C-alpha cells in the first residue's frame, strides 16, 4: 500500500505544469507576440495575441482540443467569462473559429479594453485563471505569468 502511494505521489510530482510562455517574431515591418499557456493535459491552450496588422488590438484565443465542425463559423456568438482571483470579467463577446482544424474560441478586438483589464488583473493572480464558455470551464496556472504578460504587453505597445 505504501509503495502504491509513493508511485502515485511520484507520478503527480513528475507531471509538469506548463508555465506561461511568450512566442514572438520581430522583424522590421512584421511582428507578432503571443503569450500562452496550456492546461495540465496539454490539450487546451489559452493565448493572448497581437501583431503588426492591428498594432493596438489584442485578441484572446482558447484552443479547445475539439475538432472543428462544419458550421462552427456560422454558430451564434459565444459569451466568455474570465475569473481572476474571484474577479469575474463576464460576457466578453466571442465567436467560434477553426484554427488548423481545431475549434477555437476567439475574443477579438471589440473587447480589447476589457482584455487589457483581464491582463492587468492576471498579473496579480494568486489562483489559476478560469475561462468559462458555452457551459465549459478551463483552468490555467499562473507560473511565470507576470514576466510573460509584462513582455507581451510591452511588445504589443508600439507606435
């Protein structure tokens, strides 16, 4: 029995919890920044994105690990809520899109000012971020969130 408990504890300790990461490309005329983190399963990923096409706009994308279905783009909008330390940002306007064959929830630039509030609040997160949409809930850890979001916001703020 003790051996089984030790094996379970070792397996849990060995399963990595992904930290927040920043992916960027920065050329003279073309640039993009993506702050992201996958959930514990690695199947669902939360991203914040900005690029040179719309330099003042930030998007939030939730890759759902569900195959895109015919008609996803025609579905009505989806209300998305983000909960950070008990503060809820409700009814963010989102929609479904297919990105590389995966159903993706996109909260686009119409909500940019509210997304900036989410980012500012997430910098002080002491609990996992929770994303709610369409009766589903996903949680994302906070390891490395401050440095990653600072670099992301700094990269997106260009003249």
